C-alpha cells in the first residue's frame, strides 16, 4: 500500500474517529510546515465530513531557532493583541483543534533555556482560558503525529534521510492502525476494550495505588468515588472523540495532596525541544520536595518552577508493557507514543471529570477537592517489566493490579 494511500487512511481516521468533525464545525490545525502531506488530506476529509471552515496554522522549527537566537527575553514575553483575539475567537466558536507533532525532540537543544522558559510561561498564560475549555471538553481536540526527517533519524540512528523517515512512517501507521483494512472499525473495537478496563478500575474504588520498581516506591491517593478514564471521550456537545492517537492508556487524576515517596523515569522525556533523562522525583504530602536528573537538569528545574501546580501530580495512567508500542521495541523520543508504551504519570493540571459534577465547579473548588491546577501538564514514563502496582482499599487491603509491567488477569 503506497504511503500516499496510507496518509489518506490516516487522515480519514483522524477526522472521523479522533476529531469526529460535525456539520458546520470549525477546525483549527496547528503543525510544522513539513506536515503538509498529511494536513492536505485532513483538510479535504474535514470538509467532506461537513466542516464549515478549516484554519491551518503552520509553524517552522528552523525559524524558531532564529527566534530564540535573536529575540530578547522581553520581546519573547510579548503577546500581541491579534493573538489574544484569535484565541478568544477559537473559544467563542467552539472550534475543534488538531495538533500534529512532528519536530525533532532536540529541535531546540542549543537554544537558551531562559528564553524558551520565558516564552513558554507567557504562552501558557495566554492560552489558559482556551486550554481550560479543551481540558473540560467544551471543545474537541486531538493530538497526532507526522515524522520529520530529523525526528526519524533519532528514532532510527542506523538510517538517514528518507530511509529513516519511511521507517518512522511505517511505525506510526501501525501504531494508529492506519495500516489495517478498516482502521475506523479497528479503533472502535480498541476503545471498547479500554472502556472495559476503565470501568473495572472505577468499580473497584481503590483508595490509593502503590508503585514499586527499581528507583520507585510511590504511593498515590485517589478520589473517593472517582472515575477512571480512557482517551475516548464524549464532549459537552455529545460528540465521541479520541484525544490522543495512538492511545493505549486508562487514566485518572489523583488527589494531589496524597502523594508520597519517590519515582524514577524509565524512558527519556522530550520537553521544550530538549531531552530530560535519568531523573528522579521525591514527593512529600503531594509536592515535589527534591529532584535529580542525569540529563536536562535545568529543563526539569524550569518545568517545576512554572507554578505551584507543576510540582504536583495531575494524572496517573496505566499501560501494560505488552502494548503494541512497547513491543515494537522502539523509543520514539515523543511523549505521544512513548507514554503509550508503558505506565506514566504527569506533573501539572488534572482532569475535573474524574469527580462527578466537578467540571461545573470553579477552579478554586476543584483544587479544594484535590484536583491539581497548573498552566502545564507533562507526562513522563515510569513503566517497565519490573513495575508492580497494587490497589489499596480504604481498610488497607491490597489487590495486585500490575505485576512485572502487565495487567493481573
């Protein structure tokens, strides 16, 4: 099957399953300029599905390097009025958002940490209202990927140029089921399986989870009566969507106040165009009190300093090591894929929907319930074939959930 044909099938899955574009809906696509071969069939598929308008916002990772090289910190912290109005328009019109990740995880490796961090903070603040709208599913959103040559050469260091890119194309098509005869049907079956897992965990009603592995001994408190979720959602308009493609996870938001112990990453984290690896976080009463990193210490430090919520957990997700992405043996150096290779947790904002009725409450009321609030949300991988997870009931009874990185059947 030709790459062109696979891209059209990929676009079809994105529009019909991921975004589930509705009649007269506006779609905004944000991506690097190298993703045009995917953007074009997505635009066509969206219009055929009934979209009223498709807006494409291209960025350029090479231009970004010049931006950080030559602009001052003060200039980078400016948010022009036109951008504020644009973001307001997207929110008011309830536009759907497709984000296509593509650039190399080391795209900004040599750029200033101070400038990157300064720009990230003001942009997070500018997007705060819109991000809240997406986070509470008042609007549709989906994140997918397209391989740049630079990214592909990191995943496949033994290959170069087009050969590396084609290899990563093949891996992505398989991960998102675009290589199957009927990708749409395959996705529906997969989401139903994840739904069964999420329902089982919700019904169990564990008080907390206990993670143990080399470099990890972490206890995470859960919300009484809280829900476990999957990437398949129903937004406020009643539309079924998939927010991440691929997805292999079931997840929840913990009670950020009840996290204690230490946890170590098992796969590298790509953050702000830089790699963070061999790091360990120590929690006490829900807050990171100490951290270390073998690579990317300053990048990790900047993440933790974004705001108070960046030092607390907003998500825990369960993914077995017999997931297709883990079994591929590939390290994608991209959270969208690597988080679906194994269990992960996230620093930053949580999801109000885990507590029935919390979505309709104010941010202050949600925080009072133990749902973390932050400008950021960063997943990192902690799963491995050595990871054990126990569900702990309120009376301290324990039930094994994962053993050696896999579901206990």
